[in-house]
C-alpha cells in the first residue's frame, strides 16, 4: 500500500512535466507575435513613407537596407533570431529551411480553408542536436500596395524593373496577387 501511495505523486509529477514547456511556448508565442507586429508596423511605415516620397522603386531600398536593420534591432531587444523567408525569395539569404517550408505549406492550407491572411501564424518547439528550439512563423500576406514590386512582372513599372535588376539580379519574388502569402517572418530562440 505504501508503494502505491508513494508512486501516485511521482506519476502525477511526471504527468505535469510537459506543462512548463507548454507555458513557455505560449509565452514565447505571445512575445513573438508582439515582436512581429512591432517589426512589421515599423517596416510598413518606412515603406509607406518611401513610396509616398519617391515612388515604389524607393521602397526596394527600404526592403533591402532597412528591413534587415529593423529585424536586427528587434532581435537585439528580444533575443529572437529573425528573418524573412520565401521560396520565391528576392534576397538569397531568405531561402526557407525545412521547418519554414513546412510552416509555409501549413499556412497556405489554412489560407485556402478561409482563414484571414493577416491572422496566420504558428509556433512549435522542435528538437535539435543543440537542444529544444522555439520556432515561430508569421505569414506575410500580399497587400494591394505590394503588387507595385511583387505583382505581375509584365505590369511592374520600368523604374521598379530597373531597380530590381540592379539590387536583386536573381529576383524570384514576383507574380503574386493580393491576398497570397509571399513568405513568412520567421523567428527562433533556444529554450
């Protein structure tokens, strides 16, 4: 009888062992969402200002120069590793890894099932050789204004085409229509 009485608390404790990771994942997901929202708001404001002042071709410079700096500032504040990833990447550093590719596929399915593109995100804790890693992906939906640089290549302005040819000679980030997912904002942090 004593053995059963002692074993029960140990079983209960073992059953609760996953709870701290679940709570930590929820907290990290909230933090990643806040970070993503702030980063995208800052980048969006700078893109809008550049487009208003100098047109869509100027926005390309914001994406190339300012977006990585904005992400680096957010990473420094939060401890997340942050990047934009897309299979149709403009920047060669934006090639998705295996987890990001799976996340994109999952987010695409959710979009096709009727979820609003601006609400699409996901998180997971994955095992790596170095230990557990928190992963987060926020869909980057294509808005109408994005089509100035990411739309049908035959409809891009000559200025945008010229700037893309100079800045991104191997550009694949065109051919989108409004509402499509262009890629993800990807974040990760060791747990």
